[in-house]
């Protein structure tokens, strides 16, 4: 299936282009509603479409892989940088486990948004592993607290070009060669796919292998733009914080 990926990719790019013209600039949706066609996918950043991405990858014959050994033909390496919310990470992790997918979650030790050393943080680490996922370190340069909570794999948070792809002693940097290659890498940064949503190429087996970076918060909380999604996250966070205050015997009357 993957031997002809270059040809398939060319055809798929052409199809996307042709359909894109017909849809007058509408991004990503590459299916039409003609009889017998695949159902139209919205390419929304929500859990329904994340599940569709996973199903597309399975239909395309990909297997879920980790940052171990070198990327092989047919590998789909799912990576999640958890910048803001352990709750979002766990919700995505449960969905993945339900669909038979496994990922590597990169967690921060010094986040201002969550505390990995709190009971909630410890439960999150435990649950991610129970679900069959791996846990790497999402580090802020140059601080590397690569303790026993993490596999020996690091993803820098908002890295500068100077060290982004540099090897790390005793650990794998997910952006070093051969793990990073623009042809086999997609990221959803700030709710924007720079090279388009990969679901169609996954479904047709167009990538020889893929390193797919997604941020759980973007998919779990509703919003058509990053600002809306972040505000939705904060609204949920507020409710959670009120519950925590009540649990801590704070008088909220
Ligand atoms: Zn899509
Ligand atoms: Zn990050």
C-alpha cells in the first residue's frame, strides 16, 4: 500500500486542489455530497473529527507507533504536547483507547496551568499509562527534569530554531532527524493546519509514515477559533476550580 505513496500523494493533492476550487476556497473538506460519495467531513477541531482522523488512519492501513526505533513505513506516531490541561489530555486519551489508538503524551513539570505533582497530576500519569499511552517530557528550554515519570523522550515547548532539532544527551528529541521531516509531519498549532488536515491523506495511505502533533485542548473544548476555544476551556476550568474550593471546605456562599 505504501510503495506507491508518491503517486497516491500526487493524485490526492490534485484532487484536493480540484475540489478546493469547486468549493471556492473552503478549506479541507474534500468530499462532495454526490450519491455514493464518502460523507462530507467538516474538519472541525472537535472530538468527532479527531475520531474520524483515527478511523481514517486505520482505513489507510497505518499502525500506531511510539518514539522508539526509527520511523518505519506505515507508522503513525501520535504526539500530544499538553500545554494547558490535564483534563483535556485524559479525555483525548480515553477516546484514543476506545478506538484502539495509542499516543505519546508530553507533560510539563513546571506548567503554570497544571501541577503534575498534585494528586490530580499523579492520577493523570497513572491513567495515561493504564490506557496504553506513553508519557514524555514537554520541557521548557533549558530545564530538563527527565525523572522516572517519563520515558526518555523530550519535546521542547515553543522551541527556538537554535536548539529545536539538536540531539539531547540520554534522551530522544522528537524534532531531531529522522523523527522530523516536513513531508511526514503535521501539527495543529493554534487551531491551524499549515499543510491542511491530514485525514484524507491518512485514509488513502499517502504518507509513507506520519508524525502527527496535536494539542488536546484544541480538540476537547468548543470554538471555531483559538480565542473561543481558550475561553471555553477557562469556563470549564472555573467550574472545576469552584468544585475544588468546595472540596477544600471554602465557604462559597
Ligand atoms: Zn479533516
Ligand atoms: Zn507546548
